[in-house]
C-alpha cells in the first residue's frame, strides 16, 4: 500500500515516504505526485461506520498500511471511538471491480480560528497510484468542508515525505505552521491496568493517530 496520508507515521515503505516506520504522528500523505495525464478510474465514494463489515475488509487494510503498529483489534477500537468523536471514514471504490482503492479519515473541528475540516489519514493502494484516486478524495474533502461551513482544510504531513508535499502543493495547500508533539509517559501514580478513577486503564496509544 502507498499513501495519500494524513499521518506522518512513516509506516509506508516505498518511494512515497523516506521516514522510518512508525516514527511518530504525522499526517495524511498522498501517494506522490500523480502523472499529468493519469489513466483515470471510475470511483464511488462510500462512508463506512462501525459495525459495517467493510470497515474491517476494506478500510482497515488501507489505514493499517499507513500505520503498521495498528493491530486489527486496535483498528476496530480506534474506529469505534473515533467515529463517536466525529471521525468519518470515506473509502474510494472502483466501480468496475468493487475494490477499495483509497481511503480518507476526516472530521470537522470547531477552533478559535473557525471551523476546520481536518484530514487525519489519506491513503491510496500502491497499485492504484497515478489513477486520480488521491485527487478525487481531496476534491471530495474540499467539497464537504465547504458544505460544512469550514474556512480551511488542514492536515499534517511528515517532514521527509517530499512526494506527499508535492501532491499537496499542487492542490494549493501551503505550509502554514509547525506541528509540535511529544510522547506522554504513563502517570507514575497510576499502576498498570488501573486507571486514576480506580477502573481499568485503557491503552489508547496502540490505536495511533
């Protein structure tokens, strides 16, 4: 699989990303610049939710190719929790074959800068690069953002993923800020397996971002 991603974890091996696998949270990285005249594919975009068998069969393999530390069980837990928080899973299907060729996870955020459409993940199957899948997903995300009254579309992209940067620059996205982050160590006052409220602790780090 290759990426049109929103996550700078470079789980993606291949020409699209030169970062080491799972180097940390990054953002949607596309599959690299598409040819000027790609052989287009006819696509239908479908939103999937928890409980839909296509989440495990179609969305999970694409997202997990982007984030190799995400196990099948962790994906299911992440999808359920993320969906409850407003995260949406949009999968691009080839109308001729029914195969899932790409996926995007995205959500509308209310911020002090206005409503944003934030793209968490954007990924295209490696064998489908250059066929306009990433471009179609981006166009749909922009359309949805406008329909939701968003003033901006935003995403994170790993600093070493120059192919993804070309893809985004070609679509008039600009580098507007630095994204800072650090890993959070477990609370030293919390025993493993016990939360601060006395209930079972939850390992959310395995779900990735």
